[in-house]
C-alpha cells in the first residue's frame, strides 16, 4: 500500500512539474532551462523527503528558485525539521536551503 502511494505521489509531482514548466516559460520570469532545472530539483527534493523514514514529507512544501530550495510547512519535531533540511542539502544541484518557513508544531 505504501509503495502504491509513493507511485501516486510521483505521478502527481511529474504532472505538477510539467504544468509549472509551461507556466514559467510563458510568464518570462525565467528561461525555460532554468525553470526545468528548478522544477527537477523541486521534484528530486520532494521525492527524497517522501522516501525518508524520519521526514513525513507530505506536510512540507518545496519550492526552488535558481537552485535555492525553500522548505515551507509544519514539521512534527525539531528532529524532523533538521532531517528535512539535511535531505534537501544532499540533493545534487541544490545551492542552498531556506527553511525559515518550516516550523515545528508545538
């Protein structure tokens, strides 16, 4: 059952990537190559968070701009928050991780 959910999440992420790339390219904010690169990083980070046994992943939103990954949402503990930051930092291509908006539920 868990594997089935992971596959569903990956399919949704791929669809979100395709939509994001199309919208970013149309708005002219970034070049198409930068949008694809950032979107690929977002997908890699989110997939890594979902696969990690310490990080819940579902309550953490991931955004990437020019290689800087922003983690937003609610972590269940400081350990989960720190692990999410670590997982994101280890993804190849990530320049920096901004976790100011990743808070611990008290």
